[in-house]
């Protein structure tokens, strides 16, 4: 399987959103040409389970107890990663975003048909944290204890995630 373009983004704690200064967000450009069901099956095969199909919330949020993968299966969107001071990225069908625990993300705009498949390493349950001081304080203790995934959600044991998250 040929690997496509990869973009890497690091985000520091901004005082509101903890982000994850040790693990980068990885954006795989055009990595998945499969439909929704095939995307979900590939994530599940690579042990990213507890999957769902929907969109991305239009408010800043993060998960402090699990890493997350988002595979865009239809449409396009502008996402903001890293909180208010973060980076805006454009994603379209075929792109995949891997978010380390603690990394803020938000949908800024999207096409009417925008859809993603989300999943979590080893089928972990995930929480939903927002811009709240009490959430941030709890999260600072949780994030360092989230285990690293055993496989890249797209490429399995040989993908970019294995390189960038195993330094």
C-alpha cells in the first residue's frame, strides 16, 4: 500500500486546551479512497475500534483519555486544531487526521455532505472535554497515561504514526 503526503502539527498547552506537546497531530492527505464502511473496516483491522460515523463538533473539544482518528469519507471541511490559537486545516474525502489525546479540534465550516469515521486505539472509550478550567485540570493528569497505539490506523505496523509517535 503506497503512503501519501503527510503533514505534522505540534501544539502546546495554551492555558485553555491542554493539547499534547509530546505527540503530533498527523494529517494523511488522500490516504483513504474507500467508502464509509471500508474505512471503518480498515481502522478496525488496525485495532482502532469503538468506531462511529458522523461529523465533527463545531466547538473546541478534546479527549483526554484516548487518541482519536478521523477518516473523511465524504465532502470537505475546515477544521481548527490546537484551540483558538491553533491551526486551520482543510480536509476532504480521503484525508485522515490522527489526534493525540488532549488535542483540541473544532469544525469551522463544512460541505453539506461532510462525513467522517472516528475510532480509538484498542477500542478505548473516550470522554468529551470542552473549554472548562475543571476539565483542563483533570486532563493534565490523564493525558500522559494514555497508552500509545500498537498500529497506525491506516497503514498498520508500518505507518507514519509508528515513526512520529515512537521517538
